[in-house]
């Protein structure tokens, strides 16, 4: 019997009442706890559907990294199929993250022919564990020849399977026929294991024998823009590149700061409500939503979770944002800098280390100066960031993020660490050997008796810092909004693993552990304090101090930093911890530079196309109209001077010549670019010649926009785009 719509307004509280779709045409009502994870083959489902011995064995694989028992795989495949079919799934796919920066999937149905001419729904352990997508069609950086097509996907049992669009999605790693990693998940899992191995050595030194593993945890805050889909469809630059290549500054931007944390517009609120439902179904811990600084800009923040799961969830979040936006007549822009003159979008990577017993190793406690274990892990992170600042910078290097880093809404390209006054004072006291005088907690008094009093945090929030300590975690703020968080966490986990290994090597053989620990912490602080900076990262004086006095790197563009991936110290560290092979590192160098070159090449081609086919005809049309008006006016008034018209036509004529000349110059440079075969040389030419010519073309086209009548301009302008999604 079909269900009917029921008014439950008096049955469930409004804050937990959610409408959602389990099967097509069948609507049900549920509380958020019932909705959450309803499309995920999670621990709760596995515990209910798997035999106890199978469940316990699988938990050892997930929680402790034990090898997967083949018998367990058989039982899991059977239970997973039954659950998925009950939820309406008809297909399954190995869901993986190739080097394209997005996810990939190939769907196979559950159906198998039966002797009576029908079909049965089957799904074997072999299909669960291994898939065979075509490896030659994904970026490989020379690891695979075009004719070498075979590749493998391997089930990642530490990340839950889920149902999306009636398809059972199985999170997997992706490798070539010869075993090289062709994805972002495999090195991430390796880096997590490397950190776990070295962190466990430290835990044993402190007597934590009950700890079985240490995992990194991440909560990536996701910024994005929403624009009206009709306006989006009229802009070739947005369609082809995800950002506006032309656009004059509107009369109003973000000057009044009235969008930030402002009231959410109804259309956007409806989008956010639907987005939350879809994310919650997939077990994604969407927690916070608000308007960001720029008009049409918003943010979603999750509760943080294990790094590889957080990486999967963030990829899903970006995909679902775009799907849900379409249902509301909107387009979700994830480009780092879709609009010039207003803030771009980042992705803040909140990172910490946690034991399987629930202890956050970056939690200082009430007396951080007495917490030796915390101080050791803190100084390990400080040393890691200083030693491998180049790897952290290049982990966020893309053509899009180059436009954002160093602007006033993003950290500078110089990597530094913010600790806040209290922790900095603790470290200074340790370095100098002086006693630390703990300051009393400051109670905030707001001057109104009816308002509650509360204790001020010991650290402020420094939004200009690339790597800021925020109480019990570090917030790495350099990621661009479209970045996969895998790359950054691979480098961060690996760098910290390297430092922890050095610390463990020094401490395990010490005759006096306490004295050796104190010496190690003090010497590490002294050697790496240059990376600590609590001031204004936007100040030009800081950039000068950082590079000239402290010797920190200022890698402003992708070509500037990518070559450092292959530096001897980086190759030795990453290969020693088995995160990458040397061949895999070389391939990633090729892939990232190739992506940079292809991205800018598409942008340049789009610019010349828009300039010739849209902007020039529009400006000339308007200039002709004004000239005709001037001629008519002169005919009526005789010798009367048409000053306004003459001045405007002269200016527009000059601009059309400039636009045409600069379009020609850009096309000439692009033709020269095609003759270059070396990827490094090509990237350098793009940085040094192509991008400056693109900026020159944009400057005169944007000026022409401000002088051309609205009815003649061929596509929506900034004011319409930024304020149109209401």
C-alpha cells in the first residue's frame, strides 16, 4: 500500500524533522539521527548483518591494520549486496581518486543470468576486492604507455561503502599493472601508516602500552560560490574554466562586510537544507554553514574524522554541492578565484593526531608547559613544517590557487606557524631554561550584568597564518577550494613521520629518558623557531623578514615550487617511508605541471575566443551607435560640437584597437608555446609570458565594459553574478 503524505508538525520537533527519499516515489519522514548514514554500509550496519567472528576480524583490519581474511571478504560481499539491493541499488562501482583531482567510477550491475532465463543479483568477494579500470586513460606522468591499459582498483576496507544514485560505491585505491600508485588515496594510506609506525614508537617511550595505533584526523572547511545557472550559461569563461577571465569591479563588492555571517537568503537556505540531507545520508558530518566574506560566497564545515575518510567525504561533498545546486537553478563554483577583486575560496585543513584510545596528541591540557608528551609532538610538527615547508607549499600548488595565495583573503605563499602567546612563551622558557610563569586565565567582562561571563581562549585566531595552532589541532589554510585534501595530508603526515622517527631514534637509546627528552625539545625549538610567527602575515615587512632574515621560502607560483618535489632530501624522505617510489614522484611532477599548463592554455584560448567573438563586436557596435548619434546630432544642430559622443567614440575606438592588439599578442605567444616540448620550460613560459599577456588583455577589456551600454555587453557582469542568487 503506497504511503501518503502525513502532517507530522505536531509529532516531531521542527529541529529534527527531515523529509527524504529512500526509493523513487516513496517518501518517508525521519529524524536527523535516523537519516544520518542511512545510505552507508557503516559499523552499525555491519554489526547487525555480519556474523560476530567476521565482524570482529574486519574491525581488526579497519582499526589495527591487520591483513584482510579472504573468508571475511566473502561474508562482507554477501551482506553488502543484500543491504544495497534492499536500498534500491542496481549497480556497484569501485570509486577511486585518480590524479585528475576528481573521482572516477565504472558501474557494473548486480545481475547474473539464471538457468530459467531470468537474472539473479550477485556480488562476489572478488568483485568487492578488485576491479580493473582502464589505466591508460588517466594521468600517469609517464608511468604507463598509452597501449598499457590494465590497471587495478583495490578495496579500502577502512572507508565505508555507500549508495549514490542507486549505485553501491566501494572506496578503493588505484594502481597500474606493475604496481605504481596512480591515485591520491594509495600514497595517503601509506603516509598515514608511516606516521602511525613512528608515533607508536613515541607512545611506547611514554609508557602508553594500551595504545594500538595513532591516526591523523582532518576536518576540511569548504568555501564555495553560488551563482544563478542562467547567468552562468551566458559566460563561456565560467563554463570552460570555472572562473571569470573578464569582469570589471561592480559598484558594490565586499566593502561593507555585510555578507559575512549575514542572514542567509531563502534560495540559498533551501540549497543548504537539501545539501545537508544528502550529505547526512552518506554519513558526512556536515556541521556548520554560513555566508562568507564575498557576496555569493558560503562555507560548509564538517566535524573532523580519520584522514582517509575525511578525504573521501570532501570529494563527495564537492560533487554533491554541484548536483544539489543544479536542482535549485544555481551553479556551485569551486574555483579558488572565480571573481577578481573579492575574496577567493579556500579549504582549511584542520589536522591532528589521535590514538585509538581517544587521546588527542595535540591537546595541551590545562598546563602545557608540564605536558612533556604534548610538547614533544608539538615540536615534532614545528620541525616537520620547517624542514618540509617546500612540500607543504607545493601540495597546494595549482593554477587556480596561484591567483589566491598572498591576496588579502588567503595566507601568503610563505609558510609559517602561528602558536599564540601562551605556547610561544612556553617554548621560549624551555629554550632559555627559565621558569615559565603561567598567566591566569582572563575572564571576559562584557559590561552587561545579564550576559554570561566566560574565559578567554589562550590563543587568538590568526587568519593570516598559513599553519595556525587552534587549541588542539593545526589549521593549514593554504589549500584552494578545489584541491583534494589528500595531497596536503600526504606531505604533512610524511614530514611528521620523519621527525618522529628522528625523535624516536634519539630517545630509545637514551640512558636518562627525561634528560634526553628535555634536551631534544630545547634543541628542536632553538633550531626551528624561525618558522614561528604570530603577527600579520599580510604585512609586506613580514615577507621581507621571512625571506631575507629567516631564510624561509617564498614560492609564489606553481612553477616556482614544483621542481622542489624532486629535491634530494624530499625524494629520500618520501621513499624511505615508502610513501612514494622515485618513479611515482617523477610522475607526479609531470602530472602537476601538465595540469597547470593545460589549465592556463584553456583559459588563454577562452580569452581570445571571447575577445574576438563577443567583446570586440559588442564594443564596436556600441561605438557605431554613438557615432551615428553624434552624426545625427550634428546634422540637426549644424556646427554644434558633439563633445560627449566624440570623446566616448574616441575612447572606445582606442580600446578596441588595444583589445585586438593584445588578443593578437596572446595568440602569438600561444603559438610559440606549442613549439615547446619540455614541460618545465612550458610552465615557465606560461608564468613569465602567457599570464602577463592575459592580464593585459583583461585590463583593456574590463575598461571597455565600464564604458559600454548594458544592452550591448554580451554577458552578465559582476554585479549580476555576485548578487543574482537570491
